[in-house]
C-alpha cells in the first residue's frame, strides 16, 4: 500500500473500475445560446453558444482571465448573464439538482460540523429526515469506496480530505451536473494526483455530467472526455477537443502517443489564442 496523508491510500483508487455506460443518446445536456456578459466596459462573452454533452466530463482551459470561471458561474447561476439562455434538457437551473465544488475548500466547509454533517447538509436543507440523511451519506461514502473517518471536523482533516468532503457534499443530492472550479489548485502535488484519481472514480461511478475549470493542461486533458479551449475575451470556442483515452486512466496514460498528441494539439490551440491578443 502506498501511504498517503491521514489514512488515504492510493490502493483503493487504483482498483480497476468498470465505466458505467454513457447514456446511449448524445443529445446535449446543457445548451447555451446567445450568452453575453460584460464587466464594466469589458465584454467577456458576446452571443456565445455551446452544447455540453450528457454524461461527459468537460474541462475548460484557456488564457488567463479569458472567462473560464465566469462561464461556469453563469451556468451554475452564481452570477447573472446580461443576455442569453442556459437550459438543462430544456429546463431551467432552478428545476434541476446540481452541485458546485469551490477552489477554496477551507471556506466551503462548515468548521463546526463533522465530515458526516457537512456532507448531509444539503439533504437537511431539502428537509430529508435525519435517519435518511445519514443512511444516504453512508451509502454514498461506501459506494465510492472512500476510507475516511466521518466523525472528524474540518480542522482535523488534510486539505485533500476536506476537498473530498466538499465533493461528496456536492454529490449527495445526486446532482444531474457537477461544476468544479479549479478544485485541486490549493492542494500539494501528491494530494492533487490522488484527488484526480478520486474525481475520475467518482465520475465513472456516478456518470454525472461534470464541468471542470483547470489551469493545468495535463490535468485538463487527463480528466476530460472533451477539452473546451476558449479564446481570449470576448471568449469564443477555439476548439472542443475530444480525448479518446480509455478509462480508467492512470500514469501510463500520460505517455501514450494518442494522449501526447491530444495534449500537443490543445497546447497549439492555446498558444495560437495567446498570440492572437
Ligand atoms: N466581478 C467582476 N468584476 C469585474 N471584473 C471581473 C469580475 N469577475 C471577473 N472579472 C474579469 O473578467 C475576466 C474573466 O474573469 P474569469 O475569472 O472568468 O477568468 P478566468 O479565465 O477564470 O481567469 P483565471 O485564468 O485568472 O482563473 C477577467 O478579466 C476578470 O478580471
């Protein structure tokens, strides 16, 4: 067993996990039409259109400040668009269940609640009875194969464990879509590698559509079914690159010729967009 921080180990995440079949149809899960957003005089999006396929993990990558976080924040309803429409299978955000994982897990968890109570919290807001809340949370943790003492408070957990609790809290409501804004950027490298495997496992287990903002091209390609490459603002889709590598992906994936080619292609598109400014 490869020991990691505070009782987490690589062993259980390295088990081969069979990928749940994707939904047979490839109709878009999210449709974005005519999205416009400006901050002061800066136009970040101008009549932006995008389809996000169902059951895929989409990484968003692009030049600094191009509008990656703005895009997921608008889709997730955290900030308003100036114009345009975002629909989820034809429904509005308020009609669906979704989750959001913030970069700053330290501020995202309630420090006075245990891991279990943090994860249960959204169910409490949904007025799910206490017994059922606990049962659903324990079932989720067991299903995901995560070894974590749920009686610990955030200050007793490593950064990775806290972020894992944040992700489980987002998943406990069985969201149709999960948004993650640079979820690992505050973690050290060892924990980042571990958490990538955890996220891949969660994605394969749940089949939830996921939209991830990443600053790390290798991470963006490694985790994604497709990489959304944005131009500088006003942002447009520079490319929406499919990543063909089979799952579960591991360290050997990084040196496979197809993976290396895909990453090089994304880097070329990125550099073209950076030079365009
Ligand atoms: N609330 C705001 N008020 C004014 N300008 C903002 C606001 N939020 C974002 N911006 C600006 O809009 C642009 C896009 O911001 P956003 O955070 O979406 O970019 P990003 O691609 O996620 O950035 P980064 O690569 O730095 O993470 C940036 O130039 C940013 O300075």
